[in-house]
C-alpha cells in the first residue's frame, strides 16, 4: 500500500502484462485511461490481494 500519494492511500499491484487479445477484449468493455494498463494477476495471488485490500480498507479508517 502506498500512503504517500496526492490522491490518498492506494493499493499497488504487480502482475504480468496481459496479452494483446486480452487487452483488446478489456478495451471493448472499459477502455483504460492513458495512465492505466491491463495486467494479469495469477489466481494464486487472489488471497494475498484480498488481504491487502482488507488491510488497506482498515488503514483507511485510521489515515
């Protein structure tokens, strides 16, 4: 979690860049902004991401 941003605390994720077909499919439904990208998060990381989201949400109440 990055608490030192102008917009307030943010969760920072790392993943593999999505392939061209996945990026194209995602862009049809929700085109990313110029400063956004589409990444894949492996299923094995879901529990860690969930815990990070819970921690970020809990910290938000204290920040």
